[in-house]
């Protein structure tokens, strides 16, 4: 989650759900919290009961809106304009929290001379490389710093052009302090750049872009200002309504900037709550299933970087700030993986780690599969044939494999793609022509195995096994462990160099029972970390060493097994402890519940106000203290100023609450870490009904887009074939791609059929009747569904033009107890360049009454519908990376030094 | 479009649907919940509401949302689950009860000359009781379910009272039939039984009205004062007609004639009273005017009137008498079926429930309060009869 | 044991249907088929023999007090409905077999092993709650988790409710809580809020409901009757009329016999 990570230092929600009850105002935008996070929503309800104002900004009136004091309908894909408008409002009317902004953010930093803004370049920042569709970020840097100012929260970028090493030679805090203007007047200081960047985001523009009337927008602005400052705080909650855009990361950046200007980060009832999805999706980025990260947000080494651990560390370890500790965490990780075989001499076997050669994200991999470049594929706990974009292309990819392993609870569409799929029903693809060998492994459900979930607020909660899994069903742990064991055995006699990592891997978890189920607690202990000498669990990441004397599977989780106790299994009821409930489960880092909480005190270390006190400096004890574990160096006084030559953590001053950052400040302006711009900019989605009203540049110039015959895109804007905005989302009654809900009759009966939500106006225009059938189409494919005509959706007026939005829940697929052809067969491969997330929240399409689906899929060879005569195709801009065939892309990297 | 999309179309689907509609694999989970004993043959059939599909905008569900709100026009009370045998029973039970009463009167006051009439009535009563039990059992499905009725006696439940009355009356009538003509103590017992059955015949003819009125079905509840009188007079008329249609002598005819006539007159009057009671609220009365029950109700009205007219017209031609009695019988049957179906229809119409109560036909009718549960005043456009 | 009940505060309901599912799961009730109704997000329609909790979704062309929305005059009400466990329960009073009893928790419970499926309770309930499952032949409704209460547990639906829209507890406490809640809402300007069926003063026809509600629109909007009455209240009058009718029947019979005899002599 680089949006938060780059701005604040850590890629996780800054606060916890229980803290929402302290908010005076809660803005839920880009999330349908009541429907998708109903249990956490109780704290929103509690805040509302205590008098907080609840605002929901969403294209639709949802169950969340039903609870809100103010619901603002917005055009999908335009939140940066809306939030940018709020930023403009704060700056214009001087309503920001001056003391906070000045002391805790990089507002005063001066940016290099050569920096040019989107204001100057009509939608581009300086450094755009049109051939590559990428930015060279050299001009975005702080003045006086050579090379790149490294970002704290998300470091994959280093392998990308324009980033890399640098800025670290004379790396002390001093180099930042020297080039600041505390009066915030310097024309190149971040504050002034911000002002200039957002000067166009006026209420009139907001209304024109988002379809939000000015008075409604101003209502939100006033509510925010009235509920921020010393005495009051406002919290933001978002989820995938913000992330699933080709500018997704920048959405979060905009919210971070806004919350920083309002002084709402690190304070009770404030913050940005990223509501995450699957039970442990936070866990799966902490100990990542992502291709470009190692556990604990350490970057995955890139092939360009050579094989040397020292190079890697020099590249990534910041000279100041918390990331100066990287060597300790990296070496401990290698020790955990390779045990005694990892020594200082062999660079702790750093060479055994795989290397990135480019984009290996989900969509790129599927495109490679479709092109026959991938032989085998493991799908564990995912249902891409339904849940991922351009379903037909996903299935095309599966068809080109030699083998596919699916581990799931039920026979999901991804396991059945060879006999149940629209293109098979239609006869475009014949089962007998599919070569893929499919192995289905029944998986144990969460009740049938033990382990932890890391939830949306970084909280690890241990879960016991209630029953043994039935039949052949086994846990993931069992599968992976025994697969590893067998591979090790299989290659035991191999002397080949490439097999050496398998030999060196430590793979010695104790097992239990006749199925030899590995012990999850043993794994957790390894994640926590231990001393090599006596195998003693460490008490936290401060115990980790870079000399090979400690091992740790994930440094941010270090402490979860402190004192030899499974801290994640603590279940002391909230009523028996303080409201922060520190003894329920265990939160990373170091059991902190509210991050950056040093910022809840003023620069002198006193609470900003009695009402909002949380963590403060106790002058007598000479320690930080309060409700939570202080997110700061416990004994560093507020008046500490680092000496000129201070390095590492010592270089953080007493007023630097964002200690993961090199400069200890929150980043209003991001000199690095975000590949599509240091400041968020409104771009239209890849497919939009209108032209970008703000800039000549229509879409995010750095977005990833796959221009292939099997992934056709609509005209960039105002495509007459596909006039409506489509957006997809969830329903409380189902879960994601349906594997866990469409097979259950108790859930299925609650939402039995795929439907679309349309406004009465659109229904009248297209002759749709409530309860009747409709067919929704895009260039990728079509889908039949029921119609729900509702006033919860209204057309929006943009600059005199009416825009209709159609809502589509995306839970259905072609197997299971309730079925439909699935909304994701409509959506193209287009992605945000930072995290390769798909754009599924805003695209265009058409709707007609009746059951008229043909079942044709572009990815199964259907011809494209031509534009009406006289309507020209619109070029978006130069090609982006995804556009280049993978082989070419890979080759290009290999050629570079 | 194709076989794997849309709901419930593939054989696999149907197989899955044939499961019991629960998500418990009995090899893995214990079926011990309260509802686990619920037998399921066809999960789809459970909901009448499911068949309903709303095609108006949800926010405007029901065209007159503002004036006459409801929840998507769905019923506010459940409609009766009974089948045709219940209205048939309403007729048969009434005839049996009335006949028993007449029989007793003949036995007591008619002297030996009317013994044949008494015996005939006893037969009609007994057979009627048997038939009634048969009809009830048909509705319940299994004979032992009828016995279950006699587990307890519950004065608040007209069905309980009625079951006991029917059972007792049937038993006594049978006893009377078997023993009544004997001598000695057996005969005394038999005659006593017949008398008992006859006394029970009156509630038997009337309780069925309470059975209906003592319900949340709007049109039944709305007629709770007049329906018993209608049922009982109609039973009298119907018994009279039936006995008249059966072969009988002049002596019997002399009794049956005034009996019939009074019954038919009373029936016509009480019919109008029922109609008036229902008409206090238009939505409540609606099913007596429209659709199948409306047609049956009109049939009943016309037939009763015609039957009465033929009865009072001068002349004693046999055909006229037969026509009158057949018409009257048809009227009786039609009215029972009309009321039964009207009950179903009025239960289905939420406005019958809502408007009836808003206009004072709910609890206010008997309890006299003037505001509804939402604190809004109740409207009393109709005189509140106390 | 004390009187137990539910106070369902519809202003807190987020329509998540957790209660509906929790009820089905705990009680192992079957599904009712899969059909799209077009009734907002309500696809189960009504309370029935195998749906003992039901969440209603009301889309109204009327704004909600305290709410401003960009979609015009509109609001969305949600309400989790259930058997009311009436103080005077129409179903219980109607049941001829004694299958329906009042428990030690003052709740109304159907004993499935006694029920003979006569269906009389179905028309006895003024709220249209209890109903007969046709392929089962017996009447079913919410038990107020009789099996859980006995173990000192909270009913499954209330336990699952994330927002405490369903509050379970002792009736007196619920009454106090509900009154406070209404007062607070009124202070906040939601003057439409009122309690439905709290006690016999509010709902004389039922003597008050053990499961009562806080509503913000007319009861009809949620499918609830405005002035329900346990039918038996009117029964006394009806029996009176039967007595009158009986007199009449006897008189007519006797009169006819006497008249017939007279005519002969
Ligand atoms: N019941 C249930 N709960 C779930 C899940 C589930 O499937 N079912 N899934 C879980 C998972 S994996 C996740 S990631 C989370 C997701 O949680 P959410 O993000 O809350 O879920 P969504 O429904 O995908 O989208 C949220 C809202 O974004 C709105 N939206 C669409 N486009 C835009 C836009 O451009 N701007 C704004 N402001 N809003 C927009 C949609 O109308 C929708 O109401 O939920 C989790 N919780
Ligand atoms: N159009 C559109 N598409 C979207 C989204 C959207 O908002 N709009 N949201 C996206 C988001 S945020 C997400 S997270 C994805 C989700 O999409 P997927 O992850 O593809 O879908 P799920 O249904 O969540 O798949 C999880 C599978 O794991 C199985 N499972 C459950 N427990 C276990 C277990 O313990 N072990 C194993 N092996 N399997 C298990 C389940 O049965 C299920 O089939 O969808 C994405 N797709
Ligand atoms: S499914 Fe789990 S994570 Fe989601 S709201 Fe319910 S309890 Fe919370
Ligand atoms: S609501 Fe109906 S079913 Fe429930 S107790 Fe009252 S009368 Fe009986
Ligand atoms: S159906 Fe069962 S519970 Fe209902 S009244 Fe008849 S016996 Fe009683
Ligand atoms: S109390 Fe129990 S039986 Fe009643 S609705 Fe709630 S969960 Fe279902
Ligand atoms: S569980 Fe609670 S919030 Fe959810 S639908 Fe039921 S009553 Fe409403
Ligand atoms: Mo997700």
C-alpha cells in the first residue's frame, strides 16, 4: 500500500477500527463500509451515536449511505478531483492546521530547480519518458540532496529507471534541514508547489468533473474543517473503491495530503483507515504474496542489482530514519531461511534469492500465459476466472498451460474452466482441444486449521483449529511444507547450482498427527525471530542483529511471540482493559494500535488538547507515555535535535513523528516512491464518458495498459458504442468471486441472481423494467442480468451533460448454486503503475433490455464492434510498459548494465 | 443463453436443489437445530412471496405509497392454509348441527307421529358429523392428527372447542342412532345421547363462524358479530332444504315448511348484515365484490333470494319446492366457498388489514382507544358499534 | 427467569442480514429457493416457516430526518423483523393442540412434536408471522432461541448483529433503553422515531410485544399492522352471537314442530 507507505512510512492503516468511535467526523469514500466491513462498522455507528458527522462519498447510495448524515454521489473515477478540491479549499481559506503541517510534514522542504508541475506541462510532470511511458524522477528531489531521497514505505521502485542508489553519500538529516523554508514562502517549497498544483481544483471544477453540486461539496469541506484542529479530529475510511483505478495509489496519496493538512494523522479519532479485504490480505502484503516484496516490506532484489548483499543493502538501507536498520532485518531473514548454511562469507546466501526481471504481476503473468510463455500455475485461495479482470483472457491463459494446480474449498470456475465457461457453452472453445492438466486439491477451511489472520488494522489474531479437515482436504501449511519436503528429496542428489537453494533451505518444522501437519506455532516463532545461539525467541525487532546471530522471518512481526508466549492468541475482553485493548491479539509494529502517535502531541510533547490526548512526553519519567505503545523512540525528548553528523535512527529529531521516513516527516510531496507523480493529479479512467476537464492529458500517463486483440479497449472518451459508466462492487451477502458464498444456500438465497443497478432515468431511456432482464456489454464481452431500478442511483450532470452510471456486483460465475456469466468478463486489463492493481471501478459499457447476450468474448476470438462511421478513434498517449510484449521487456532489462 | 448460466437449469442444479436446502453435510455435522426436523421436499415452494416480482421502482412500490403505504404490496397477515374441504365442512357441519336440533325438537314436542322426522334428522346429523370429521381429516392429512386435537381443551381456541363439539356430537349421535330405539336403560342412554348431540348441534352450526372470525383475516374478523347468525340461519335453511329434498310425508312437510321458511328469511337478512359489516371498510369488502369470491357471493345472494321467492310464491307444486331447495343449497354452499376465498383474498391484500385497522376495525373496535401504535389518530368514519 | 425479549432499533440496522443467516444456521433451517424479487435488496420477502428472521428494505421517496443526500428526496430504511412474542399471542390462543406454549422466559414457543398442522395459528397471528411449511405440514416460527436461552446464551440473531440493532435482554431493561433511545433521537431532531408495540398502552390489542421495535415511519411501510389485535379479544362477542343464534335455532326448530303439530290437529 504505497499510497500510505510513501506518504507516512508504513503501508498499513494508520489507526484501528475501535478508534473510529473517537472521531468527530468520519468520511467514508471509496468504500462501502457497512456492506463490506459490517462488523467494523459498529464503531462508525458508535461514533455517530456520540454525535459524529458521517459522510459517505460514493457513486451509489448504499447501505453505508443509508447510515450517513451526508451522502454525496460522485462519478466513479474522479475522487482525486474531489479530494484535490478539498485540499484547494483548505489552502485557499487557510483552514489547514498550521503547527502540525509546519512541524510534522515536508511542507517546508524545497524541491529541485528543474521540477515542473502538471500546471506547466498540461498534465505531465517533468521527467516523462514518452517511449517508456515512465517518469525519470530526478527533478522531483529535494534541493541539496544528490540522487534520490529514498521513500520509507515502499521500496520496489529502486529497481526502476530513475531511482536506484544515491542521495546517501553524505546522508545525514542536516542535508534536509539546510534546504527548508519555515516561512513556507519559497516558490519551490512543497507548500507553495502544493498550492499551485491544486489551484485549479475549485468547487466549480469539482462539480464539473465529479458531478457533485458546489453546495454539496462545500458542505463536506465545511464539515471537515469544523471537525479538525486541536480539539477535533476527522477520520477517513477507504477501500477498493479508491484503489482499483489506474491512478489508485494517487487517490490514497490525495487523502494522505488532505489528512496531513488537517492535522489528523497519528491522533485519536483521526487517521486513514485502509479497510482491507480478505481475512488476512494485510498479512499477505506483510509477508507478501506480492512478487516484488520480501517479508516486512523489504524490496525483492532486481536482476539489475547484481548478486551482492552489500549492493542490495547500500541501495535500500536509508542513511537516516528507521530503514537504516535494513541490514539487521535482511540478514535475519536470510538466516531464518537458510540457517547455518548462511554465513557472512557467503553473504548469507543472498544470491539464492530470486531476482526480478520486470513486471511479474498477476495481469502480466496471465498475458504471458495466454502467449504460451508459462508452463505451470498454482492457484491457491483465489478464483481468477471470476475475480480477475477480463475473465475470458484469464481462461485463455489457463488453456495454454501444461498444468494447473487449484487448491480450494469447492470446484470453483478456475478449476472448471475447461468445461464451464461462456466460450465453451457457445462452442468457440472445445473442451477436447484444451491440453491443460488440472489438479484439484481440496483445501482445509479456516476452521480446520490453526494460524493467524492479520486483519485490516495490522492486528494478528490466532485462530485455533475447531475440527480436522474432512477427507483429503489439507491446510496450505501442509501442502507447502510437504511439497517442499518432496522437492528437497527429489533434488537431494542434484549437484546443479540452480538446485543449491533447495538444499540450503531450512525446512524442519515439527509435525503432528498421522497426516504430519506442520506446527503453525513453530512457523510463528520463526516469524517472530530467535537468537541463533540458543534458539531463544527475541522480544522484538530491536533485538535483531546484522551479524548473523539472529534469525527472523518477518521483522515487522517480531515480538508477536515475545517471552515465548503466543501474543497473537491473547483474548482479554475489551471490557477488562483500556479501550485501546492492547491485550487482544497483537498488532505490528511492536503492538502499536495507532501509528505515528507521536503526532498526537504538539512539538513540545504536550497533547494538542485534553480532548484528543493519546501519547505525550512525560517530563518526569523522561519517557513518552499514553494510551498506546508510543510510536517513537521511547526516551527521545521533544527538544532533541540531531547533531549535524547524526546517522541512522539518531538522525531523527524529537519532532519527527514519521520515523520510517528518512527525514522523519510525512510527505505531502513525494520525491520518490510513487512512479506516476510526486503529487496526485486528476486523470480520467482509461475509459471515460468525458474528456479530462483539467488537462490535455486524458489518462494517467504512467498507467499499465495491455493493448492486445484479446483485450480490446474502448475509445478514450465518449465512445458512442459504450456510453455509460460502469462500476463494480460487492454485496454483503456474497464474498468476492463467490467460492465461499455461491455454494451456500443460506447466502445465495439472499442475493440469488446477478443484477445491475440503474437509475429510473436510465431505465426509462433503455426500456428496462425492474425485475426484468438486461444485457450489459463491453468490447470484452457481454453479460445477462436482472435489473434493479432504484433511486439509489442517479444520473450526474457534468458540465451540462448527463452521465449515467450502472452498478454491477461482481460475485457471480458459471458454477456453484447460483450462477451467471460474471461481471469481470466485461473488464479490460488496465492497471495502476505502482501496484499493478486493475481498474475495475470505472470503465464504460452499454446496456440493453432483455436477454440478448451472445456469449461472445474478445479473448475467445470474437470480432470487435466497429466505431460508427465518422467517429474517429482517439489516441490516448504513448504506449506504456504493459503494452510491450513481455519478452521484449525482459530483453531490454537484460541488455542494460 | 446457455446451459450453465441462469439459475436452476442444469440437471446438476436440480440435483443440488433436491438437497434439503440446508448446508449441513450429515456425515460431518449434527442435525440438531430446532428447524432441522423440518421436512423439505421442494425448497422453492416455501415462499408465496418469492413468486412475487416487483416491477415498479422499489421506492414507489405500491402506486399509492403516500396514501396507502405497504411493504411492496405483500400481505400483512398470512392467508389461510386450508383447502376446499374446510368450506365444504362449513356447510356439512352446519346442516348436521341444525338437523340434530330439529330432530330433538321433533322427539320432544312432536309426539310419536313425528318420530320418523326425528329419526331422519338423527341420520342426517350422524352422517353429517362423520362427513365433517372426514373433511377435517382430509385437510389435516392424517387421521391421528384429528385425535391430536383432543389432547387438550383450550377455551381460547374455537378450533379446540369445535373439535370437541364435533367429536362429542358425532359420538353422541352415533350412540343415539345405535341405542335410541331400544328399550330400557340402553334406549334411555341413546335418547339422552341424541338430545346431547342436538344441544351440541347448535354450537356445531355456529362455532365455525367463530373459527373464521377469531382470526386476523380481515374480512372474517370484520364480520365477527354477524357471521355466526348468518351461519346458523343458513344452516337452518340448508338443513330444511336437505330434509325437504329427501323423500318425506305430509306430516313432516308441515313441520319442515315453517322451518325452511324461517331459515331462508333469516338467512337473507343475516346475509345482508354480513355484507353491511364488511362494507364498513372498502378494502375489506372488496373480495366480496370482486373475483372468484365476489362471483360466488353474488351467486349465493341471487340463489337465496330466488329460493326464498319461490318458497313464498303461492302454489305448492313439487317442482317449485325442489327448485327452491336446490337453489338454497347452492346458495349455502356458494356462500361458504365465497367467504373462504374472500378470506384468502383479504389476507393477501395488505390494505384490507391496514385500512381496516386505520379505520377503527382493529383493536380499537373493542378497546376503544383512539390512536394507533404509531401514535397517529385512528380515523373512525364508521359508527363504532358496541 | 424473567421476561425476555428483543428491542429492535431500526435506526441502527445496516441491513447486513447477519441475523437472518445466523438464525438459519443455528436452527438449521432450509433455504427457500433462489429468486430475484426486484424488492430492493430483499430477496426472501417475508417471515415464513423457514425464515424466522427477515430483513426488510424500504426505499422511500421521502428524506430521513438528519440526513442529506445527493440523490434527492430519498431514504433507505432497513428493519429486521421477527416473531413478536406477543403478550397476548394470537397463535398460542388459537392453537387447539397445545403445541404452542408460553415458556419460562415469557416467550411463545411451538413444540414441533405436538403440532398437528391444523394451520389455525397461521390465521391467528395478527402479524402474519407463523406459517406452515407445506411439505412439512407443521407450523414454524422463531423460538426466541429457546434452546440457547436455556443455556444462558444470547439468541443467535442478536449475537450476530454487529450494530446492536437487535438488543436482547430483560424486558424492563429493554423498555428503559428504548425510551432513552427515542428521547435521544428526538433531541437529535429525528422526531419521527417512536416505539412500536412496547406495551399494552401502545398496543392494547396485543398487550404489548416482547419483541418490539423502534420505527421512523408508519408501521405499514414496514409491513406491520397499525392497530393489531389478538383475534380472541373479539371472540367473546362472537360467542355471544352464537348463543343468540342457538336460541334462534332452538326456537325455530321447536316452533316449527309445534306449528306442524298444530296444523295437523
Ligand atoms: N460482504 C463482503 N465483504 C467483503 C468482501 C465481499 O466480497 N463481501 N470483500 C472483501 C474484500 S476482498 C475487499 S477488498 C473489501 C472491499 O471493500 P469495499 O471497497 O468497501 O468494497 P466495494 O464494494 O468493492 O467498493 C466500495 C464502493 O466503492 C464505490 N465506488 C466505485 N467506484 C468509486 C469511485 O471511483 N469513487 C468512490 N468514492 N467510490 C467508488 C462503489 O460504489 C462501492 O460502493 O471488502 C471486503 N469485505
Ligand atoms: N470487478 C471487480 N473485480 C474484482 C474486485 C472488484 O471490486 N471489482 N475486487 C478485487 C478484489 S479486492 C479481490 S480481493 C479479488 C478477490 O478475488 P479472488 O481472490 O479471485 O476470489 P475469492 O472468491 O476471494 O477467492 C478465494 C478462494 O479461496 C477459497 N478459500 C477459502 N479459504 C481457503 C483456504 O483456507 N485455503 C484455500 N486454498 N482456499 C481457500 C475460496 O473458496 C475461494 O474460492 O477480486 C478482485 N476482483
Ligand atoms: S466477514 Fe469477518 S472480517 Fe468481514 S465483517 Fe464479518 S467478521 Fe469482519
Ligand atoms: S407475532 Fe404472531 S406468531 Fe409471534 S407470538 Fe405473536 S401471534 Fe404468535
Ligand atoms: S398448526 Fe400446529 S401450532 Fe398451529 S395451531 Fe395447529 S397445532 Fe397449533
Ligand atoms: S431468536 Fe433465535 S429463532 Fe428467533 S429469530 Fe433470533 S435466531 Fe432465529
Ligand atoms: S444483523 Fe443487525 S444490522 Fe444486520 S440486518 Fe440484522 S438487525 Fe440489521
Ligand atoms: Mo480485496
